[in-house]
């Protein structure tokens, strides 16, 4: 049977992951990206950690189902491991005891339970922590560093090897469907396809409106990260995060990557850091530690885009034929990308989830756009 031709809109991790899986399932695929380089927006601004215990239930299934790709990427896509040991240490003051204990209780319900550490044990792991600031900490040893650029390149390589095409600097501005075929206009360029995959990140609702679909109510939320001087001796530290997500930091080579971990609603845009967010993060981290941060070497802001229930949206639009949603990646778009791409290819080529993904707990109904109608 002829496989559908597909145009994927968006060259972030979601778009390349889906395009790779679709091309390998035998679909003729063209990926279009508005910017002159792929991964220019949120994907290129992420600071990825693989947390199996993170996000809505529907997301956790995708995270688990992605693990085998990270551990053993298909041959020829990448020549180094995508995951590396890191660990995460969630810390709290006495005023945050309830939150810290519920963090521990949540993690105890998962395959990789966390472990309670007293202030001195936490400071023994991360010597800049001030024991007098802490009530305690929850250590999650299973949190892993994830190579975002390596994963993105692996998908691009695999897409090209399977005959897929990539067009940069191609901002889709008009979509029209007639006789079961989409006409996709991007400036002077015209493309045709049976299926459109909407992987436009923060612009997911904008693209939906172009296609005549009802917007989902996606909310792009700012998150700023910045680098401060560090020391190679910090390399073995886990990520240290406030239990209420008021800040986090982790070593990154000879620097320390810090964030306010803020979630502030934004328009879809090329987000830029706000000095006040950086100042607030520095203040909080300097209170909790002896890092004594004074200088910032670089900073950036990405938009983590959430659906109203904070689970991803993966599936056919309930009303507009040939329009497939792959949006709402929020704070887990990297760690779920292999399974999200595979699910997209499954639903487009066979109409159902493969047994391999289903066995890993991928919940098609919990991800479907139908839940908003
Ligand atoms: C500071 C920070 C830390 C993070 N940490 C983690 C983490 O630890 N683990 C994790 O899994 N995730 C993390 N994330 C989240 C992760 O980065 C996102 O979930 C993911 O990158 C979203 O990918 P995407 O492809 O959906 O969006 P994007 O990367 O934004 O890609 C969407 C693309 O669509 C393109 N586009 C839009 N409209 C059009 C159009 N009309 N025509 C053509 N192209 C168009 C855009 O130009 C853009 O390139 C973090 C994010 C941030 C900001």
C-alpha cells in the first residue's frame, strides 16, 4: 500500500524525531523549518536531563519507551552514548518540609525511588551547599545527562539516510486542503502532501489556525538559563534543584549552569532573558550555597510550551482530515522524543500504536487531541 507523503512543520526535536520515524516507516517526508538553522528555538535552548519520574502520567510512558533509543541508538546515527550519569538532589529549607517529603513519596511510587539525605550528607555530596540552610534533600540517582545536540543530529542523519528532505528558512504561511491533498505555502515555495505534522512548538496553535483546526490553548512559558564560572572539580555533582522549583544549578564543564526555573506565560516569540529573572536566581542560589555568584558568562531563554492539562498532544485532529498534532512538549520534549516520533509514525502509517510502545505504557488516549473536544 502507498505510504502517505508527509510535511513536518518545525525542525526542533519533536519535528526531527517524527520525520526520522516517518521516513524509516517508508513515508516520503519533507521537514520545513522557518529559521535558517534547525533547533534555533526551544530545542537549542534546553538543558536536558532525563528524569524518569517527571511530568504527567502520559508523558512518563513516552519517557520510559524512549530509553532504549538513548541506551542503544540505531547503528550509524551517533558514535557516543546519549545518556551519562548525573543524579539530582532536591533540596528544601525547614519551611519546605511538606514539599520535600511529598517529593520523596512521589518518587517512592516509581521504579527508581529517591533517597532522603540529611543536611550534612547533602553538603558532603555538593560541598557548596550550606547545611544550616537545609532541612534535608532527596537524592534521585537515576537522573541522567542527555546530549540534546547529539540526539537532534542523530535524527537528522537518520532522516537524510532514509531519503527525507529538510528545508530551512521555509516559514509556512498558508495551508489549504482540497481533494485530500494539502497545499503548503512558505513564501514563494509550494509543497503538496497527504498529511501535515504540526511540530511547531510555541507556534502550534498558530499553525493549527492556518489549517482551519481549533487551537488547543497552548501556553508557551519562559524558562531562562545562564552560565557562571565554575570549576572542573564540580563535575561529579548532581543537579541541585529547589524542591519547589525556585531555582536549580548543575555543573557544565568548567562552568555552572543555573536557572530560576521560572514558568511565565509568553507569546510565541524569539524569547530573550530578563535581567531581573537572572538576578533573582543568583540571589536564591547564593543564599543556599557558598558559590558566591557575581558574574554571568552567557544567558538564554527558551519557551516550554504546555497544553492545558500539561500532557503532550499527539494524534489526528478530530475535525480536520490529514492534520496531525505533535505539540505541548513542555519540559520533557527531549527525553520523550524517540517514542513521540515513533508514536506519530505508528498512528500515521498504521492507525494504531505498536505493541512495543503499548507495552511500555504509552497511553494513546491520554495524549490524543480528542481529549479537548
Ligand atoms: C531551560 C530549559 C530546560 C529544559 N530542560 C529539559 C529537560 O531537562 N528535559 C527535556 O526533555 N526537555 C527540557 N526542556 C524542554 C525541551 O527543550 C522542549 O520540550 C523541546 O525542545 C520542544 O521541542 P519542539 O520541537 O516542540 O519545539 P522547538 O524546538 O521550539 O521547535 C519548533 C520549531 O517550529 C518552527 N516553526 C514554528 N512555526 C513554523 C512555521 N510556520 N513554519 C516552519 N517552521 C515553524 C520554529 O521555528 C521551531 O524551530 C527544557 C527547555 C528549556 C527552555
